[in-house]
């Protein structure tokens, strides 16, 4: 997958875990490792964005501008 915009969090996270395992194995050629590392960075940023959005949905901003968890 070249883009991350349309994939669910779980799919992106699973792909990121696979990439990490492949990179940690040390068995890949340098060019493939760099390509996977780049993809992993994009997936990590995408997952973080989704987590941030989910957190914002769970929180609300009160009149003082403080974030207050929803009950």
C-alpha cells in the first residue's frame, strides 16, 4: 500500500509491526531496508494522527479552554 489515507488503524498498525520485524531481522538489503523504514515512518505518523483524532473525540474543551474528559 502506497497511501495510508484510507486504511483503518488496525491495518496500518499491523503493517507497521510487520515492517519492524523485517527491519529487526537484519536480513534485508540496504535499499529495501530504507524503503521499509520510510514506509514505517509514514505509517507511524498516520497511526499517531488517528490516535490523536480519537482522543479529541473522547475529550471536550470547556469554557476555560481546558480539555475535560467526557463522562
